[in-house]
């Protein structure tokens, strides 16, 4: 307790002995240098960013001002998946959502993307294509073919007409036989 | 006895704090104001330039532009002067990597101001009530320096302003080149 009191006393004395008034301030001066974003794409896929698509085994780059948010659309070829996704050496695969990866660029960055053959068949592409004007990849057909019976949406009318004809003919035969028979039991007795 | 001692210490502490010079910052019209005050003693407000951004590839940029001044002086003795000085580091440093720098020079009245050396930016003479501001402070970044920036990003540098009361008067005829 005494030590604390002594320290406080010393502090108060030092403060009281401050010889002159002063005032300080700091002005921050800043400048920006464009950041270079390098995109290193492997085979069997493509990367779209900054209005450019990099397809196949290629290394390209573009520049943005620091603080710019950049989105990369990563689309593997059919039957392939993203195997490696690093940003300046750091694994960022967890940030990949529906084929889209975004980051705010504060300094030079290098995005490395590699693809590998998928072990399980993928019924749908792993990402939604962008820009929206780009051709939309066709999804694999899921049409189920029944082993027998009519198919939904069958536009052929020949079968239908033939079936209708057969049913009508059968109906006519049955009716003609019934017309030839007596209608009541009394009539049958008289006969 | 302990209680008395504690009471005396508290009194001493309070009395000591009451005469401390203090500086506080506030933003006024884009510039920053720092106030120095000693109760019942000389006081003033140091106004420093607002934070500034240099345009890409600009080789010469005025960073002070009449914005450094000593305002609202009170109880300034006639034989005293308030000097406001600025100091620079000579390098812009990348925000995300302090090892990446861009060198610059600070130019005042066509003279290079060495990094780390205070140079007077504004003065107040107590006898004449004259507040003189030296306006020409330019940050000069050569084309080679711009080109040497291998890493993109935002670079910053602090320009530190200090004001103090001194008991002598610097001759205005010196043109503010007095650096002490």
C-alpha cells in the first residue's frame, strides 16, 4: 500500500513539475499503388474475374486499387472438381461457395486454382455461370424411361387412334349380339 | 497518521493534476485542432492539416497549405514565442507490410527537410500578436520512387506536429528556416 502511495505521489510531483505547455498532433498522408492480382489456372476448368475468363492451363493478371472487392467464379469442367484453391499461399477452399470466391484486395495477390477428376459423378455443374449472358452449360438429362406403357408427353397419335378403333369395334360387336337376344324372361318363354 | 498521509497524498495528486498541460484533438472544418493549456498560464490551439491522400504518380503535393496555425493564444508573455514544428519520416510504409516503403522528400522553401528533423511550420510572437504560417511544404515523390513500388496497396506516413512555448523570439526575417 505504501509503495502504491509513494508511486502516486511521485507521479503527481512529476506532473506538477511539467515545465511548459505543448500540443502535438499527427497528420496522416497516404497514397495508393494499384495491386496486381495474378490468376494461375490449371487444366480442366476456368476462372472468371474482372471481365476476363481464363480457361485451361494459363497464368494471367489484372490490376485493381487497394480496397477493391474482387470475385472469382471458378467453374470446373464436367466431371472435375476444385482440388487446390490458394490465395497468396493460403488455402482458401473454405471460402468457395457455389463456385464463387471473393476477397478484398489490399496488396498484390496470387490466386492458384487446380482441378482434379471427381470420384463421384456430379449431376449438376458446381457453379452458376456468370456473366449471365454466357452460355449456360446443359445439365445432364434425368429423363426416366419406363420399360413399358405410354410415355408422358408422347406426341404420336397413331397408337391412340388404333386403340380407339379397337375399343369401338369391340363395343359394336357386343351391342350387336345383345340386340339379337330376347329382352325379358317372358319373351324368352314365348319364343 | 496513515489516514492523514493518504489525505495529503490525494491532495498532492489532485493539485498536481490540475496544473498539467494537456493536449486534446478535435476536428474542425477538415483540419485537426490540438489544444495546449496550463490553468492560469499560457494556452493556445494548434491547428494541423487534415489527413491527406496523394494522387497516384503525383510528383509534388502541398501537404500543409496554410492549414497549420496557432490559434486562440492566451497569457502569452511578450518575450515568448510559440513554435509549431513538423517532423516527417522520409518513407511511406505499406499498411499490410511495414518492410515495403516508398521514399519521399519534404520540400520547404525549395530546401529539402531531412527526415526526423523538426522544421518550423508556424509561429506566434507574443509581442506583436502576429500569427505567421509557413505554407510551402511539399511532399516530393520522384518517378523512380513511384516506379520502385513493387508491392501494390495503401501506403501511409505520419507527419507529426509539435508546438511549444519558448522564451525567445525567432526573427521573422529568418523566413522560418530556423529549425531549433
